C-alpha cells in the first residue's frame, strides 16, 4: 500500500507568479512569500519523507513555471521537476504528479481562464508536453478538486476570479472535466502503464431534520456525484451538461477527505445552511472531524475501481491530535478494505505546514514545520500505522 504525504506547488514552493499571486496583490489573500522555499529545497523534503517512512509523495507542477506564455514552454523549469522526480525514485519513493492544483498562469487567467472555450485543449497540450518528460511516473492526477475550484472562484467568489454566477461555475466544471479528458488521453499516450485520475474533494452531507434531506441531496449530487460520475462514465450529467460524451477515464478514484457538513433546510438558501453542534471534534479552522466519513465515501464512490486517498489531514497546533487523526482515519480505511474495497494508498495532507490559501500560514496541517523541524513522533512505517491498514 502507498503511504505518504501530499503538497501543492503554490503552497510550498515560494516565488510563484500566477493568478493567485494577483489575488494576493489585490489584498484578497495573504502573501505567500517564500512559502516553504521548496523550489530551492525540494530535495530536503525527500529527507522528511524518508524520516516518516513514506513510500509515496504527491506534489504538483506549477503550470505557470512551465508554460510561461501561451504555447511557450520553459524547459529549464520542467527539468527542475525532472531532477526532483529522479531523486524521489532514487530514494524509493513513488512520485504522484498533479498537473493542476488551483493556480493558473497569468496569461491563461487574463484571457478568460477556465471559461475559455479552448481551455480543455490548452490544458491537454500542457499535459502532453509534460508527460513526454515523465515516462517513468506511473501515477498522475490531472486536476485537483475541480468542484472546490469552481465553487470558490465562481459561486462564493472569494477565490480568483471572484465571480458569483452559478452558470459560470457550471461552465467551468464542464471545461475542467473536458480538460481532464484531454489530459488523460495525453498522459496515457505518452506514459506506458500510467494510472490517471482526478483528486476529488468529497464531503459527507448529513441532513438535519426531515427537510434537511433536500439540500443535503442537492449538495451530494452536485458537489460529489457529478464530477466522479463524469470521470468514470465519460458522460457529464445535468445540470452541467446533457450527458455530453467525453473520453474521460479514471483509472482510480482519488479522494480528498476532510470533513462533513450537517445541513439544515432553509427557505432562503437552496443548498441549505450548515449547523455544527457544540462538543463535536473540530480542527483549528472549525471543520468537523468525522473519521467514519472516509469509510462512507470509499464505499459510496469507489465505482468498483481502486481508491487512492489523495489527501486527508487536520489543521491543528497539537501534534498528538494529528497522530490520533491519522490513526482514526486509517482504521476506517482498514474497515473498507476488510469489506473488499481496493484502497491502494493514503496520503496525509500535508508534509509541511504551508500556505493555506485565504488562511495563509495560520492553519497548521503539516507533519513538519515550515522550517522543516519535526513536531514529534510520526512514522507511517511504524507497526502502529501499518496495523491500521494491513
Ligand atoms: O490546502 C488544501 C489543498 O490545497 C486542497 N485540499 C484541501 C487542503 C486543505 O484545505
């Protein structure tokens, strides 16, 4: 089983210049600064992975470093990632490469971004170029959390581009699913035996009261079901599209899991309102911690395919709470495996305390601090963790 950790480029590399940078400069998000300086110090991150007994590492390539202008690729930067992958392989760590993790090149963003008609082809071209350089990487994630990206950027509007339009959000989701399909085909053509999928952010939606079932079902359908179903069936269902055929394929189901929402009916909000009773386990951002949800989602969304837990983590200042969090979630993985689910890996979010978008550096998801100091015992190869998954 793959056991390891996950990160993303903008959150750890430092010195990135993309659409989120513009958002920061507008004062809409805290400045990322040099983050964990991983662009310079990636190889040190490998030492940390070895320290925790990890055999896998999920990280993302920063599209804006690679396609610096439309159709113009910076191969030097691509080769920087190439050297990193070589070092991972040498260390016996399986690289899991993400092509898109929220951030976009400024030229793409300023010309319409994910609303551009040709966004899927543009992304496919980028995936094609990159995958030619990584023929030995067997695990690929095309896009991270398309549902969250569309929701925050085009419904809530607190992420770039700051739109508040459901119809635009649906167009963005549709384009991202098409883009996944393009990238899937490109990677499969260039890399023999590659396994390619999306990292889906899935949540448990628990209704509060009888009427709460309506908004909970709506959320379940739009947020969880539509993206996963489109990926596995190759058809995008309404309201995103009218069963539009795409060639998408998911060789595994990637699940990012953090929390559940308890949803109550509201006459004013079609998607209901969230309620959280006193006394439930929460992380430092106030999100409910609900380990059983991981089991529920693996069972509900596996579509008879291998499942990879592409992210699962807790923001906390208390490292022993983090250890308890991982243990409780791995118990649920074990439970699902015991019932025949093919869970092939578990990646903790995150290796390092890093830049948590609007929350900046206040949320501490890391096993290590930004300066790469250990916070205490944590070893995925310990009997203690192995027992939970074997
Ligand atoms: O930090 C994020 C990550 O970028 C995507 N998944 C959720 C994490 C925690 O919020």
